[in-house]
C-alpha cells in the first residue's frame, strides 16, 4: 500500500513532465524553442514537437500577413505645401531567428515600433522629393512602391518583409486650408481670365473677318449695280436716241412733259415765268411755237 501510495505521485509528476514536453505548432505560426534565452530549435512545420520540460520554453510568432496602421505624419513636399499623410503597411515575419535576435523579449510590439520608425522616415524622404500635386494625384502608386522598397531593405534586418505600403489619406493641415483654398481660387480665376481673353481675341478675329467679308460683298454688289445701272442708262439713252431720230416732235413733247413733272412739285421753290414762255408751249397747243401758225 505504501509503495502504491508513493508511485501515484511519481506517476502523476512523470505524466505532467511528459505532457509539458510536448507542444503543437499551428499552421498559422512558427515557434522557437529557447533554453535560458538562447535559441535551440526552430519549428516552422505544423504538428507535434518536443522540448525539455522546465528548462526550455516555446515562443510563438504569427506566420500570417500582418497589418500595421501608421499614425498620421506631416511631410513637406518640394513646393513647401505641407501635407498630413496617413498610411498603413502589411508585413510578414519571414526569419523568426533573426526576428528574435533583433527584438529580443520585446516581441511584436517592439518590432512594430521599429517598423513605424522606418516607414515614417521613408515617407518623409520619398514624399519630400516630389511636389504636392504628385502626392495628391490619383497616380501615386510609384511613390508607394518607392517607400515600400526602401522600407523593405531596412526591415530585412529585423527578419521582417514589408509586403505593401499604401497612403490612406493626404490632406492639408487645418491651419493651411484657408490659404491654400485662396491660392487655388486665385489660380482658377487667373485661368478663367486667360480663357476669357483668348475667347475675346478669337471673337475679334471672327468679327474682323466677318466685317471684311461684308465690305467685300457690299463692294462687289455696288460694282455690279453700277455696271448694271450704266448698262441700263446706255440702253435708255439708246432708246431715247432712236425715238428722237424716229419722231423728233414726239421726243420734244415727251421731254416737255418730263420737265413739267420734275418742275411742278409741291416741295419745289416757287418761280414766276411769262405765259408766253417756251416752257408752256405744249400747254397752249399740241404743237410747239415753231410750228404753230401765227394768228392775225
């Protein structure tokens, strides 16, 4: 009985020691077996693994892609227009041994603090080498690639791979918004004034061309009208000449009637003439004075 009583605690202790020497590595993690702080074994494959109880300990690190938000920082691009930039990064622990040696017992929080420092420095360096227009434009993927590549080189000493870096927000500081909006408004007003000036210049060219075309058309029409009028006058004179040659007496009668019509108008000035004037020959007789027989 006494022996059985002694064996039970021993068996329990042995079982506890056996169980404590076994650990399981998940497929989403990597494990290090440490002995007095020194790395003894690296377990990267999932499954059962063993360690020495009470002497060795297991430290686990996430093997998945991790995300890290970077606190907003203020950068000054080449055009001195300060911007507040907010970014995030994705990283992964690729070398757990180097990672442990670099961060020690600080673990992931210490590593993320180092990653933040690296990313802030690279963001200030890269974004400070371009203008704010390039940072605020939609096509800024090249800038994030430069930040990622530079940060990846530095983070490799931590056993970490920077997989991606993205700029979430790029805004102006609150104290600069009014001045920036005023400058943008002035630039737009200047561009609008330039457009108006160019429009007025084009309108003047079109108006001048239209006036020139109008003058040319009117001049050509007047020329053609004068030609037509001259031809008509020539035909009229030819008709008068033919009529005068065919019947001189009728031509004289017609000329007298035309003279009466032109002279005896209400708006003409008043004039006094003798009744026996040759002007009234056809009013007194159907024959001119030269052909009317003398009365006794």
